[in-house]
């Protein structure tokens, strides 16, 4: 099959349904809203739901807005959060996700499209981006239904990952039968590019830019530096140009102790990555200073790692780059 023939066959699926009569696994509920807010690191719901009380929910509470420059002055004022019993708008996709059991309810047309791409060698998939439109708030107790359509299939594209096609689906999400939002989701189905494998001992180099250069300069000197806002005192990581608490652009670097605990972790078995020998553990570490960072966990077999396990900072060298990792300790559990 030629490239032109494949593109023509793929384009024929545009406008055909991807999901018909989909239903959310659960109604909108306060527990999921609270868990999502905690995972995103934003204030959780109050007694009557998110957005209750000063500064709760997604918005910024009473006080000056965010300015730019050394003396920002008053800003545009408070940004309202979701009202009582409302879910943050960015949770739109949460209520239609199918969970670990896998996607259900996909139409024959969508399965045919995927099978056609598989036969063309586009067996790998990666999500690239999404767009959302919010038409009305989702409230606790709302029953969610949805339908999705294959909005577009791109011509063949060559990317760093490989050559393939972008598939965009458009999902209309309804709450109690009323259109509440539109969710566009785009994935790349591609044939993986053949790449020269890096040295097994050399890990990928971190991306260093003007926002995080100070952190990596500290790592080169075996110092773990975090930021502290000089306006409100909030400590933060990863490095950012402004404070997420008060909006101030003023900050100073402080050295962290390097001690902490495993807040969460994942054991990687696949896919293979240059410089890593599976299985290996990647941890979300809560430092004694209250901030969290992601790094490798060493010193304990991956299967023996547990939430709450104490860790201590170490530095390893990969090629010309110093990298921070955390050694886990089984004692004290």
C-alpha cells in the first residue's frame, strides 16, 4: 500500500464515531475532587466543596494579584475558584476515563482505524496534547455521559519518535443530559524510529535552561538547592520564576538537607531507557523541607521499597553530568 493510498483510507474515518453512548464510571463526587486537588497540589474542597472560603479551590484568595517586576503592586484582583459543590473545570476528562481495565465502548470504526495503522507498522502510541472547552460547571451528583467522534487523521508525519499519523478525537461530555464540555484529545500512532543506542552507562542529559540553571549548578557542587520566596517564605521545587503562593518574582536559593521519605514510587520494567537497567525505581521524594522531587531510588531492591521509607541524598556521575539520587533505608520502618 502506497503512502497516498494509506492516507486516503485513514482520512475516510474522519467524522465517524469513536464512542457512542459512553457513561462515566461514577457520578461526580467530592472524594474524587479532593483526591485530584491533593494530587495537583492545590487547596482541596471545604465542607461544601471546593471554592468555599477565602483562597480555596483553584483561584487565588483575597489579596493583591500577581504583578511583574521587583515591585509588582496591586494586580487585577482575586481569581474566583469553583463554587460550592463544583469540580475544578480542568477535571473534565477525569469523569470519562475508563481506568486500568482499559478503554471500553469504542466503536468498530475506531478499532478498524487502529488495526489499519497497526498493519502499516504504526504500533506505538503516545498522547501529545488535549484541548478543552468548558460550557457549564460539573457538580457533585452529576451523571456523566459522552460521545466521541474521530475529528481528524493527519497525513504522514515524521517526528523524533518515528513516522506516523496524529489522530484527534472530539468528545462531547454531558452532565445529566446537558452539554458541559468538549474534550479534544490527540495521539500519535507511529512506527518507532531506529536510533543509535547510547552507551549503557550514560544517562540522558537533563534539560538545563535559565529557570533551572541554578539548581544544576548546585548539583555540580554536590548541593541540593531549592527556592524560597522572599516575600511570603514559601519554599518550592522544581525551580520556577515566580511564587505559586503569592505571585512574587523575588526568591533566594537555600540548601536542602537531602533527607526525606518516599511519598510515592513506580518500578520501571519497560520500555528500556539508555543508562538504566530494569527493573529500577523512580520515587517521588518528600524532603524534610516539605517540597517534593522526582529521582531514582537506590540501595534497596525495587520490590522492597515502601511508602514512608526514609531516604538520603547521594550524587552519581553519568558521563560529564552529576545527578542527584536518593538511597533508601529499610531500617526504621
